C-alpha cells in the first residue's frame, strides 16, 4: 500500500454513484429555475461583465468567427487573449452551441458538480470513509465562497477541476504512464479557465504535496521528479495556445507589478465569519448581506459544522498530509487578511509579480479547498471510532462545545460592540440556527457508528448531507439571486443615432460611471435595466454598441492611458473625443440619458500633417488643448523617416470604409503622399496591405493606427492576426499528441 493512500472501508453506505446522484439532486433543488432555463444569474459581475462576454463569444461562434479582437470595447482590444474569456477551453462548447443564458447556467452547474464529485474521490482517498468524503464533496460544491464566485463562470471551471488536478497529479507521481496524461489534461482544463490565482494556488498545494512525497514517499525520487515536471511541461504545452497570447497581452497591458493592492482583504476579524456568517455584515438596499471592507467576495462561510470538523482534525494525532493541509489552509487564511495579517506585504515585497493580481481575499480559495479535506478526516475519525472508544468521541464533543461557545461569544461581541451597519437581531438568530444545525450534525456523526442496519446508516448519511446542504444554501438571504431570463433579451437603445463599427462610438461619462458602479436601486431588475441603458461595463456587447471605454480586464497600456485621461473628469478633451469618434456621451448630470456630439470624426480619416514628438511625449501632445485631429496626427520621432516629408493634404479623403470585427477595408484618394489615420487601438498583431502589398502600421496619436500612402487612389486592408496564438497552437497540438500517446500506453504497476 502507498503511504498516504487510505483504502476505503468495506462500509459502502455512500458509494460514489449514490453520492453523485445525491449531489445532482441538491443542485436541482437549489436551482430549479436555472436548470430549466426560466431564470438566470445576473448579480454583480455576472450580469455586467461575464454574461456580455459569453454572449459576444456565442454571437461570434454562430457567425463563423473566432473572437481574436473586440472592436466594441476600449477602441478595440484583444479578446481571446484575455484571461477568463475561455475561448480555448474545450467545454465552452456548452454555452456556444446551446442558447444562453440557460446554457451558461448548465455550464457553471456542471463544473461545480464535477468539483464536488472530484472532492468526494479525493477525500475518500485521503480518509478512507465514504460518508466523510461525501461531506467534503458537498462542502466544496456548496459554500459561501462558491456562491460569491458565481459572478464569474470561469471561477466555476477553475474550482471544478481543482480536486481532479490534485487527485490525478498524485496518481501520476506514483504510477506514471497514462496517469501522466490524465493529470496533464485536468491541469490544462483548469489552466484554460483563465483564473491565474486559483491555478497558482492549486499548484502551490501540489508543490507542498510533492515535497512531502519526495521526502517521505515510496516512489524513487528521480522518478518522482521526472513525473512531476513531465506533468508540468505537458500542462504548459497543452495551454500554450492560450498562454502565449495572454502573456503577450499582459506585457502590453495596463497591469504591472504596481497595479495590485491589498484592498478587499479579509477584515481583521474575518475569521469570525467562518462561525457566524453575518458577523459585522452590512445589508445592501437589495437585501444582500456583504462584508463592508470588500465586495469582491460577499461571503466565504464554509459551514460551521465543516469548520468544526476541520478544527477537530487539527487536534487529532498525526495522519497522512495533516501538516501539509494545515500549513496550506493556515497560510492561506493569514494571507487572506492582507496587511492585517502582516505576511502579505512581506510576500508582495519579495515577489513584486503578485502585483499583476489583486485582492488578498483570493488566497482563501486554497483554504476552502483544504478545510473540507481536513473536515473529512475529522468526520472519518468519529465515524470509524468503535463505540467503546470514548476518547475520540469525548474530544469531538468538546470541539463542538468549543465551537458553540465561540458562536455565543461572537453574538455577544456584536451586541456589545456593534459596527454602524450591523443588524444584530438577524445576526444572532442566524448564528443560533447555524449552531443548532452543527449540534444536530454532531449528534448524527456520534450516533452513526452505533447503527448496525445498512438501510438506517444510508438514511442517516443522506440526512447529514441534507442538513448541511440546507445550512449552506439558506444561511444568507439573496446570496444567489436570480431574475427571469428575459432581462438579457435585446432592448431598444436610447442612443440616436446608434454608434456603428467604423462610424462612431459611445462613452459613459465619469459622473454616470461613478453612480452606476455604486448603484443602490432596490429592485434588481430595474437596476440591471438602468445599467444596460447606461451601457455600463461590458453591457454594450449585448447590443453590439462600440464604446471608447469598456469593462475588459486587460487593455493595451497606451489606450488605457488615453481612456483614463478622458474619463478623469478634469477636462472634457473635446478634440480627442472627436478623434475617438465619440458621437454619443452620457448627458451632463444624467445616468441613462445620452447627448449627441455632432463633431465626431469617423474611425478612418486621411490627410493630417504628421507632428513629431520625442518618445514618451505623444500622450501629452494628444491631451494638449491645441491638438487638432482633423489637421494633425501625432507620431514619435522614431517613426518611419519617409513620413517626415508629408504635409497636410486637405484634398486627401476616405472614399469608403468598411470595418468588420477584426478587419477593415478602406479606400483612400489623395493627390500626394498622405497618412491614413485609424482611431483603433494599435497592436503589433494588426497587419496592413496597400493595394495588395504589405505596409507598416505606425503608432499614431499615442495609442492608435496610421498607414503611409503614396499619391493616388488606394485600397487599404487591415486584419488582425495573432502570431502568438498560431505558435502556441502548434505547441499545444504537439503536446496533445504526446498526451494521447501516453494515454494509450499500457498500464504500469503502482510503485
């Protein structure tokens, strides 16, 4: 037998198929409207960020296009290279083929279900008890952190593959062969979710587990090392089609090591919310409880019973992986505190690269993975203890008593020292219910070994799961609010005339942006409708309205600098807005009303005189009051020398311009050499040809495009071609073939 692998007991009270059916039933009961497509998620980033992105992908799919570029946001930005877009994730086919938003509900539920089953198998492997493993699987699929993460479907993917990545990686270390392929595929699927924080935390845990195996496991160390790094290499290779474009975009984006902050960390008293979920929680006008110091995660309550079992496991004698799981869970909980935990600032100063990510609360995802495994070990200790073994049972009763005492102390604390936004009566009652369910679960666990009848044991196991599931789904009102699917149906745009590709854009004013972000409309449906009419965040993608701003995670650095200037509210920059083609802007002092700007330019113009500036001074030049986009185009002194002789050509004109989503065809006529200026974000992946001959695209007006043209009439074609994606695709194909070859290999005996 391998060290650290506990064989399941002969007791088959909760075999894997039975748990799988029970978990499916819990999902169906929890989300019936979502399952049949009558209702949809919408809350927080789901409605304004995630769903519009998925809707755009779905639209591109049925148009026969692969969405490399988004021309509707930020004056154009890479799309498939974004993290979280999941364009290269194979199972995105669920929401691409089937109609959204119903298909998106199926998508995230399927992945959380996958994660629950994976956690069951992993926990059973660690503790050897199927009932305890069932508790862990349920805890992983239903908890506050998961509910909060429903705002981002790709988080469900990353969490769903997390236990499978660990389970299959450990098997690959010991067995090699085809197990290497299984581990690589699971790791690649998680990587392609585009949630770098969860991916890195998964591999940080795997690093700890591998170090434990390396130091004390039965597998020869050289073989163990080769297998581990073989899996890592295969995962990287399989994901190259996404990773190479992503890292290229990241290097050109507005994010750097100084971008992140310690904001939205767990409060200093945040661990108390693992016992009392509404402790110091505020309530929004829409009736949702949240922790006032951060809004990235509205709740991270894992269940008082599961937390109690994890604490109980910590006081048990040594068992396989105890120190590893405690180190990972404890470290993640401390790091989640941000500056209040003192460790995060030290870690960030040591590894500045952490600045590319944000929000220390994300470290808690690792704790939410390890705590159910510890809880399963604690539950197994009670379930497997002989009735005559009073030591374990007494220690467990004391742990429950301690948890209830802590809950009572927190209720008293909140009553004596409340925060201004506290709702003490609701918090006290809520905590009492959590305590009662925990007491009942503890009684059931203690009673379980005393029951001899297999049927009664099966009923008790199902009852335990049902009680703890009820705790998870009902501990906070409106934690997973839904609306009828009609909220995402097309709406009549209030913009007249409506912006169109190549012609004009809309822009949300700084005043409207601030108020839409902090919207306090009590009615969920009216709130979302107002944000749609205001084109906030990514909602323009639902109705395909080009905007000069947007809600994509990564923008090209230079374009984001221009956008930040015009949205700062310190200056109107009318000439720059004209160049960007801003035809519609939020009316002054309004949120969903729009004002037409009649002086905006089309995206493609010609004849401007080049104005050369020193490197790094282009932004200053386009923000200057004298900038005239009708007569000037700002180029850096390092631009093509052939441009220096050009003069303003009033007679130059764009005869016709056709812009598609990732290409353009522009006809220009000029009696002399001239410059074609395009108000679309510059990126090296854009290619130009003039009358069929390759041409250089210059960076113009700090962040946009220009093409030098000889005298006469010409047709200019622009196209976006992602070279990094092509190279990455070739590497991914080779890695896939290698993985398939490994999967077809003959099984080897476990070492």
